[in-house]
């Protein structure tokens, strides 16, 4: 079945003909100076974009230009620079809204995706008056950022945390969930990732939204890995709240987004108190601003928002449809090439169907020894190949898979097939290196 | 130094052999140490007889550096006075924080000198120290436990 997200009309660019193949990286790589770097005497092969993406010149320049020529505080500085800064800041908000098909006042800026999810957990807990007998549902494939805030909420309120399991091929086990009546009339919140940062699995968000809404639960989506690579239309997505993070989508660190349906945001209580989030403050008590200001206490990351706006311009200039298409092609190539390596086991779907650009794997040497991801990473790094090794902030998922850690290669719009080839060669070398030592042979 | 050189033969041998691995009785203290950034974990037990480290047993998962260094540690402390083990631990720790600028004493550190190269890779220093810090912690617990029982 074709992915409906990939078929959704892209508001920003014409879909690339599939015959164009891997044309995209060549047209964008020149915008990313870091990709020309040498690392440890080798050309950099950056395959850690699911961790954080590299930044194009336009984003860095927008940030520098703002700080050098338009810097002032927003909302409260009445002079000309203040007006320019406020306009640039709100312009960033409008651009993010445009990317999502949302209204600007539905876009709340936070520190990162983790803070956005904590905001969601805190305010929903209060709004829904969560208590014993109520249930919150997440999944075993979540990033810690979409587990721990809900654990904390359940500890505070006495509600129960439950979770979706996964199938052996790394997809949400919807059948088991139905059999266990996982989402039921006690369920008040369902919070799930759209794309897994470990398995790469693209979850059927619209179907899951229907499942949550059928029992009257609020549906929260962790879009940290999805928004960077898929066209998004919040009008049809089905999410009530959507969290994501600027630094994985060409923007700067220190900035995250919580999008929410305005009717819901309006009902949520404040999260952090301070300047800008108030209406009237009296010593006896205060009234609060309307969203999004209600959730943005204090001076916001102004230059970062301006830069994220530039990142959104860049992404839409390329076209989210084209980015998704490239991600699909390069992931297919990555899966195919990795599977040729003996002793390499891919976690998650091994076919490029409903699959994002992060591929995690384990590696065993010829003498049957598990090569630890840190050792894999270290040998790859010595050849300029940057991947991530560890539990990728998803320890429960690794536990579920019966492993302690894994290695992860992740691609983005600038990733080339040559880089995948370099990865494969470096993995072969790693395997040979660690396989060349007999078990405890020295003594 | 190249990464391939960092992975000295001695390190890879210990990684595969894991001297002293497995949990054994008796023991006076048991501790768990983790490296939260990478997930390396060790559960370690210490058995003291008087002033001597009679046994160190452990169950651990992690990278070659953390596993090999724990194996080397086992060889360096078991059957020797606690005080000597602590001095060795201090020498090893100092070497690991030297960024490679260190003249290790082979009589003290024995196979541990192979980790001098690892000290040049700051991201791996924590790996090399995981087992050692667990051991020091477990000994401290065992000694405290002994005092309590004397009171
Ligand atoms: C799926 C997912 N959720 C949440 C996060 C957290 O993002 P941040 O660290 O920017 O808060 C990440 C990234 O690490 C992620 O991959």
C-alpha cells in the first residue's frame, strides 16, 4: 500500500519524477559546508542526521543577520529594532505554521521536543484532571522523551501507564493491542511517535488517531523524526498535539515546537510561569494570555526561531515531497546494501515500506562475537564515517529486542549512495578487524 | 595513533576472555554501575578476606574497552591487599586522565598499560573506568558493612 503521507499534496514543490533517482543530494550539498570537511584524514560521511541534521548556509546566515542587524527583545521593546525583531520572530512562527498547514497561533515554541512533550503531559494532566483509574498509552518503541514525561505524570496523578508492544518485524502490534483492549474507555491520552528513531517504522498515525478518538482520548504525536522528512498536514493527520524539534530539520538547537489544535490549546492551563505568558498579574492571582503566548514564558529563543523560519523556507524550497522521495530511495539502498554484510542484523522493517531514513543494526564478527556499537562507531569514525552507537534514548525498545545497544545510520536530503557505500566498506573493515582476534588466545 | 592501534592485542584478548566474569558467592557487597550515555552496565561483587581482596565477580555488558578493562582489573586486584588494589586503581585512573601523556609503570599496571592509547580518545575514558569505579565503590561498601557488624 502506498504511503498516504507521501501521496499527500505537497504545498511547496512539484514531486520529483522517480527516474531522476538520486539527483537531490547533488543539488543541495553545496549549501552544507560541513559536508566538504575531512575527518581523520577521510572525507566526512555524515550518517547521523536522525541525531541532529547538518545546517545549510542560509539558516546560519539568517541567524547571524538577525543577531548582527535586527537584535532586540520581542513583544516588549517598542523601538524600531523591537518591531523588526518581533516581526522576524512572528514570521518564523508563520513559516512553521505554513509547513504544517496550521494557523500561526497554534504553534508554540519550546526549548526542544522533550520540553514540548513535557508541556503536553503537564497541561493535559491538569486539564483532564487525571487520576487513579485513568490510563495513558504510549508504545515500547518511544524515545525516552515520550516515555518519561508520561511516567512522571502517572506518578503524580495515580493514573496508569500502558503501552503498545511491537511485532517481530518492528511495527506497532495493533492486533495485540485490540485483543488486550489497550485503548479503552479509561484511556485519556495516547502519545505515540510518528516515525521511530531506532526502527525507522512509520506508524499509521491517522488510524491510531481514530482509535484514540473513538474512546475520547487526546492524541499526542511525537513528530521529531517525521516532520523533517515527510509532508505534514495537521488538518488530516488526526493529531491533537504534535511535538518536534528544530535541530533535526536543518534548524538550530535550543528550539522545539508544540503544535496544537487551537480549541484544545485554549483549554490547557499554563505550563511555566513568567513574563509574556500573562494577561494581568495581581499579587492575589493572575490571568493568562491566550495561546500560544500562554505557553511561552520569558524571552523566547528569538534568533533560533528566525533561523528555523529560514530552515522551513529551505525545506519547502526543495519540496517536502522531494525530500520524502529521496529519503525513501536512499533508505531502500541503505537497507539493500547493509543486508549484504554477513553478520549484520537490521532492527525493524527490512523493506522500505512505511520506513523512515534511520536504520539500526547489530554486527557480529566471523568468530561469532557481537561487536559492540561503540567499537563499531569508533572504527567507522576513524574512516570519517559518523554514525550513532548506543541505545538511542530508547532503552525499553532495546530491552524488548533482547539487546543492550545498536548502531544506527541515518540519512537525510544530502545523503548520497556513495556515502552508503563508504559505510558498507567501513563496516566490512570493522568486521574483519574484530574477527581477526581469536578468543582469549594470548594466554 | 590510529584507532586500530588503540585496540591493542591485549585489549581485544581481554575483551574476548573476560577474566573473572560471572557472579559468585560469597560476597560482602554488590553494586551496579552504568554509563547512562551508552548503556554500558556492570553488576559487580566483592569478597574480602581480612585485608585481602579474595574475589571480584561480575556480570557486565558493554564495549570492548569497558569489558577488557574490567577483565584487567580483575587480574590486578584479586588475591592482593585492598590497599595495593586501591593504589593500582589510582594509577590507572591517573593514566586514563592523562590524554596519553603518561609513563605507566608496567610493574604496577601490568596489562593495564595497554589502555594508555585509549586515554587519547576522551569519549572512551569513561568506558575504561567503569569497572574500576564499580570495584572501588563495592570495596567501600564492603568495608562500611564490616564496620557496622563490628559495632
Ligand atoms: C523520536 C524522538 N523523540 C524525541 C526526541 C527528542 O528531541 P530533543 O532532544 O530535541 O528534545 C528525539 C531526538 O533525539 C527523537 O528522535
